[in-house]
C-alpha cells in the first residue's frame, strides 16, 4: 500500500518537473542571445536607419559622375515662368531656357538638331508661306514679280535665307566659337529691363563656361547668310542698301522673337489664364 502511494506521488511530480524544465530551457522573449552579445570591439554602433550614415557602397552615397551631374537640376523653376517647347502648341520654342535653369552647354549634335528642327518644322513651312504672301503683297522685291511664280520666288528664297541662317547661327558658328546662343529668360523685374535684356540677347551670348560674351555667332552668322543670298537674289536686290536692309531685318526678327519668348509665360498666365 505504501508502495502504491509512492508511485502515485511520483506520477504527479514528473509532469510538473517536465514543465519546469521546458520553461527553463526556452529563451526569454526579446532577450539578447549569446550571438548578439558577442559584438566585435571595432564594430560601429548600430543607429536608427533615418540617422545612420549611408554606406560608401550605397548608390546614395556614391558621388555623381559628370554625366549624372549634368542631368541634375541646378535650381528650382517657377512653373509660371516655364518656357514651353512650343508656344500655343505651334511655334517652336526649343531655343528658350526657363528662368532659373542652368543647363549644360549644348553638344554639337544638339546644336545641329536644334537648327534642323527650327528649319524644317511644319510651322516653318506655314510661316514661310505667310511671310512670302506679305512680301509679295507689299512688293518687297519687284523683280520677283507677282502671282504664283512671284510667290514661289519669294518662298524658296526666304526658305534658304532662314535655313542657312539657322545652321550658321545655331550650329556651325556656336560650335566653332564655343557659344551657347539659346535664349536664357530673365522671368522677373520690370518691363523695360526685361525687354532690353531680351532684345540685347542678339548681341550677348554665353560661352561654354556660362560667362557672357559677344554673340559672334548671331552677328557674323547673319552677315554670312546675307552674303550668300547674293547668289540667288536679282542684281537689283544685291546693292549695299538692300543687303543692309535684309541683314537688319534678320537681326531685328531675332530680337523680337527673343522678346516674345521672354514675355510669353506672363501672357499665358495673366492674359490667357492658362499654363505657359
């Protein structure tokens, strides 16, 4: 009887001892393990991800190369002074740089592409036709005649004038002289100040270092283009006075275009109540 009582008492102690042993062997929740406590003496202390210094191996810490740096925006551009690629969705405006932007100098290929799009864009075909009609109507060059033949005489000559002028002023001479002849909009200040700045851009350009310089590409490029025009204009239109008149017209046209580019964001925002 005493033996049976002893067996009954042992049977009650075995599950309790097993449970106690299990509790003692299981790790305490959130307690540091031995592996975590064995930290090398020279290991840096771990900080919060938001304050931890980026590793030199991470892309964020790697210094940008020249290509990436050129693509990084330099300053913040006011959306109200953003220069669109096309004005009213029609007129090419690729030569304009928004106020506050400082892009890298254009490559030779970029300058060539810019001259090409300005010369052969569909809008150039339309504008060429309108200016030819105006020139014929005002009898600018009487020797070219009237009617269809007169219109065609005005048109193809005007097209060559603009095309060779674009390639000289936008591509060839800027690449040779290291000039950036894009229009850098001011976007702030009084009307007179901005108008003078825009009109004078035909005489002042930027070199590849971003410094202001005399716009030899504009001044000499338009002169060379007018000299070449003597090959296809009648002799009566190749006098000194006629050449100076066409030269002044080409320079004045570029000055007016630059002024229009300068104030277009203001016109779009405050007059047309639309995004530039």
